[in-house]
C-alpha cells in the first residue's frame, strides 16, 4: 500500500539468501523444509500468489531474484549442489556457499527449478543474481581439488573463466522459459563475464558519481539495458536527515538520494535510452518487522520522487523537505510508521481536537 502511494511500481523480491531458503518449491520441497529458519518462516505457494495478486491490484509487479552461484548456503539440502570449501590449511570449512559448476546434474536441477519459478511468477523479468562470488572463490573453488581438476581439463587458467562457464550454462538452461523472460544479473556478471546482450545489468557499485557514471557507460556501450541502485541503499542507515546529505567528490552510498541521476554519464542518446530506472534497496542484515517501515520511509519516498521527476525539479533536497514533510504526515495519519524527515517533527493533525 505504501509503495503504491509513493508510485513504486516494481517489488524486487530477493526471496532467498545464504541464511535461509523460505521459498516453497513444489518440485523440490526439501529446499524450504531444510533450508528455512523454521516451518513458520516459509513463503507458501498460496502466500506468494496472494502477494503477487495484492501487488497487481496496486499496479505493482513482483520480480523474483534467486541469487546464484553464491549466497547459496541455504540450498545445501540439494544433494551435490554446492562445492566443499577449504581454509588456508586445507581443512574443510563446513560452510559451502558456491554452486558446483562441475556437476552436470546441477544444471539439470537449475533448469527444472527455474522452470517452476517461471510458472509461479508472471513477471516478465527474472533476476538471476551473480553478486559477491569473489568472496568465496578462494575457499570454495581455488582450493577445491575437484574444481581445479575440472578447470585443467577445460583449459581454464583462472576462476573468471569458470564463472563465465557457469553463467553461460545458466543462461542456456533458462533460455527456454515461458514467453522468453528478460534475465537480470548483478553488475559482477558483466564485470567478470560476458552475459548475452539481451541480459539486463543491475548496477550497484560506484563510490563516487564518476565511478557510477563509468559503470553505466560501460554496460550501455555493450548494448545492455541497465537498472541502477548504487545511490539508494536504504539499509545503510546513518541519521535522520541522511536522505538529503551531499558531499562533493566522494559521495557516501546513502547520501545521494536527490543528487543522483542515472542518465548523468557520457553516452549517446541510444545508450541513455537503455537506462531503465532505479531501485531503492533494503537489505535485511539489520532490518526486521520492528523497524523496516521507519527505516524505509520516507527515504524511499525521496528515491521515488527523484526517479519519477525531471532532474531540474528534484535536484535540491532542501527545497524537497516541505514536500516530504507533507507526505510523511499523510502517511502517519493512515497509520504508517514514517520516520521524521528533518529533526524534531510533528504533523498538524496531531494537534487537532
């Protein structure tokens, strides 16, 4: 409901991660039975259908993300799916977190799994992840004898080539999905590999405007459509007015809300048309149902206004404050927990008899 009120039209649902597998698969029920926190922490098929329909009635699409080959510890109930990982002494870490690309059965499994996902989610876009692989390459691939043997047989001299092999196979097994879905990958897949031109690249890196602009330029120059979230990591909470902060030169990740423009890069008109929009990211490391509304809003409102408006109308956070204040009061009057926008705050309705 709040998303609709703020004209947010896509819910990017990062539905599973290393810590938990709450998605209920009909074909592979063991994934959630053994991978979720508990039976109470499972998104059943009926629940997912209700969420999709609830969103549809509010003109919101639901794009699922299943991140692979990393962030997959919770998938470990699928036999043979993950590689063994080893520390610098050669001892098993017992913390597998990368899919084994040498096991042919794994690609058969992924094909069947995403075929089911395809019929569960009607959304045209499917996010296939691909981020943070480098965090586990040394332990899970480079130190694994089975992986090294496979690489030698294939003539691979580095793990980047193995990543390329994995994503090529993943694109192949998902290429026949219903109605030819558009596949989205995190930026690392573009940085390290060669996704097909039809793939959409989700840009999330760039500590400065210059770095972000170059990331977008590189992806669009190769013909990729682009989604941007670098400027809007809302879970990086600092203090109440962080939504309007700006520091020239080095701009901190969550200090860009009004000053970030995904079209502000050196590129042709054709390249800029490839920029599809932006995403306000809310990751769950320090977020749960006790604080998500106040952390998310009205920060996400600032993102929505920036992305839906002309830059010249929304490039001054100080001028935006009265608008956000008015919006916050409307939302609070409806019972939503919107954080104050500009130091101690109040709404007129709170003083109405």
